[in-house]
């Protein structure tokens, strides 16, 4: 049995089957539709109910990060079992989750100076973060030490990317996450904003008319980065309540890239879905741990 555990805040959007297979524990964000009542992501509010509410009501949710106490409670339980801890957090450019986890670590080290706690800024979000966590879990299963896992993850996380598009920029605007992507605002009706998540930021790529063309374009965007080195990467698809389109994209990728996508779809959860809205979809990829 491994002497360390792998945790992540819930913004990684790992499917339940992956969480269970690799014994990963998620620390939930909170989401509110009225800024009064907050629900724990995936625990008290399902992803399906979240998107149903967005589609039926004219609301723009707010999220709240896991508290220092949330992190301390979970960290303490493993420290008392003499387990090391690797905790992954949403990019610090999007949230204070990373700093909250660091604060929890520093407080606990005063009481437990021999505790082994590593908090990692994923510089990613949703399935990009999820793939980073998954590579760590695969290294753990392969027998890597905690120290070697952390060392390699710091290299691997720089290779993670998401090429995606949103149906509308309205949620990014309302959530205050528009940043550089504001350059894509405006234009002809039915244009879809194309975005790359790189090094913790949303990088505008352009915009294109219609979802079918947008699907083809995010494939091209990924190809520009991968440079025909498909065997060196692990891939998944993330979607915001548009599973039929995710199936279409999967078939396109498997045919065009001549590969089998084994990972289940990552559903974009409430933390990121609050900012991307329904019908966002993307290709997420990272270098495999044994290819670096």
C-alpha cells in the first residue's frame, strides 16, 4: 500500500469511475444560485441539476472555494494515519483554492512538523487539471515515491492543454473571468469563441461560425500543439451538458488521429461550468508520465 494519498479540489472534474479506481479524494468547491445558500459541488448538488437550473432560469451562479478549515480537516485525517499528502488545486489565477490549501498546510506543520504535505498549483482547470491528477495517480500505482511523483508532476503539468469553445461568453463576463478573452466579444451572431487553457490562463484563439465548424477547429488547434506526437499524450473530452456532441467529437478524434480514447467523458462541473455555461466542449491532453 502506498504511503501517500492524492487529493484534489473538485474543479478537476474527474469522473466518479476514475476517482474510485485510483482512490482519489475530492475536496468540494461551493456553488450558489442566490448568493445565500451554498451547496457542495457534486456532494449536495449534482452536475445534472446544476445545468438544468442554468438552462431553465436566468441565473448566474457564484462559487466559493474550499476553506482553510475544509483542507485542514481532510489533511489532518491522513496525517494521523502517517500518510503523505499530495493535494492538487485549481490554477491560482482563477481561484484562491491553492492559497487556502497552502495556508492549511502551514498551520498543520506547526502542530505536526514531520507531516509530508505537498500542495500543487495545477495551472489548469477542469479536465486539464484532472489529467494532471490522473498522471500522479498512475505514477503512485506504478510504485513511484511521493517525492518522485511531485518532481515529475511539476514537469508534466506544463504540457497540459485544453482547446475548447463556449457557446457564449456571457458566463465568463458575469463571472469576471473574461480577461484576455474579451478580445473575442462582439461579431456576427452564432460565432463560437475558441480558447486555449495554457499556463493557468484563458488564451483567445479566435472565433468561428457554428458548432460543427468549431468542433473541427478545436481539433486543428490541438494538432498544432501535439505535432503528430499522439502516442506521447493522454487525451480526454470535457463537456458542459452536451454529451451527444461529445460522442461526435470522440468519433472524430478516433478516426482522424487513429487512436482509442479510453477515458470516460469529463463533465465540466459547477466550479468551471459557472464561468463557461452550458454547451462548452473541449479536448484536453497531457504528456504521459512515462514519455518524459
